[in-house]
C-alpha cells in the first residue's frame, strides 16, 4: 500500500476525469490520496471530493503564492475550515517561496505564521512549501516549535542536505516527489539516501513533476510507483518494504485513516 501525501485533484487535467484518475491510482496500490488546498475558493471542491471518494482526504490552507490575495485569512478562519469534516486532516500548503515571489515576503511570512498557529491549536500537521527560503523557513519553524511543538511535513523537498538535517532536528517529516528521480537530481537523491527512512513520505504533487520515465507528462497519483521504486533501490530495500515504511510514517503523522 502506498499513500500519495500531496496531490491537487482540483486541478486540470485530473479534475475533469477524477473517477478514472482515482481508480488508476487505487489499482496501482495507492490506497489513499491527500488532496491539498492552495486557495480558499476551491475548498468546497475539496470537501466534495473527499465526501464522494472514500480513498481521498484533504487539507485547508493558502499557498504562499496566494498570500497577497488572502490577507484576511487568520488562524481562527483556518481552524473553522478544518473542522468542517473529519476527512480534512492537515493544514496547508503554506510556507515561503522566494523563488517566484508572487506575493510579498512579509505577506508570505504573516500567512505562514497564521497557519502555524492553527496547527499548534488543532494538533493537525502543517504541510510546508519552501523554495529559495531555507534560512527564513528554518528560523520561523524553530522559533515556533520553541513556543509550542507541532507536526511538520516538508512537502516536495528539494533543499540542501544541511537544511534537511536541521529540519529533522525539529522533528519534521520530509516528503519526496518525482523530482528525486530526475537525472539532474543526484545531489537530492544522495540527501534522501541519508535521511532516515522513518522520516520519509512520498508524493506526486500532481499534476506537476511527473517522475522519470514520464517526465514532461501531466502527473497523476498512479505515477507515484516510479518514485517509490527509485527510493526503494536508493535505500536498498524492497519496493513492498519501502511502501510499507512510508505508509506507516503517514499514519504516525496524520493518524490512521478509515
């Protein structure tokens, strides 16, 4: 059994052929999928998907790109949203992206802090997006955990080995996407080789970042098998064993799923 810990089922092309997409994933051993919120207006769609599909769970949060358009979203609003369904099991994705800077740095930081506060108050895991913002991400997470510990998942990790191990020191889990399979990602693969297996989750981030040998195609949850195969070889364990390890890591972080 595999769990896709981060996908965007409300995005095209998956949203227009959702039943078929989910069936393909389930048939390839992907028992559960976590579809991730990035904007407020799509949250009802996420709720609808989780109601209709037994294998799909969801989150609520605002992507750092969208921070400028959601300055009114405070932690109490986030908490109110996640309480709408027991199938909403995480907060995010939130965080910092200084690579694109689609929102001002201060707006991103303010939004991130509101999501952290909601995570601390609800005990739901925070799904963190971080790109070209290692120092600020680490500083904010470290300062926040010193005030009150909370569950952290770094999604689609592409950072440095030093950053990874500082995150592990905070108790964070780290998720691997299809990027780790890319031929140019040797340094990232070497980092995941050293990250303890009991701290790794897997994801597609679909419809983005399809793994080798499907790179360039729209990604979907069923393609996660290629990432799991790559990582199992990297870790020198069987595909079945690594699938089980990452599934149990998901359950440790998010709780058992029905």
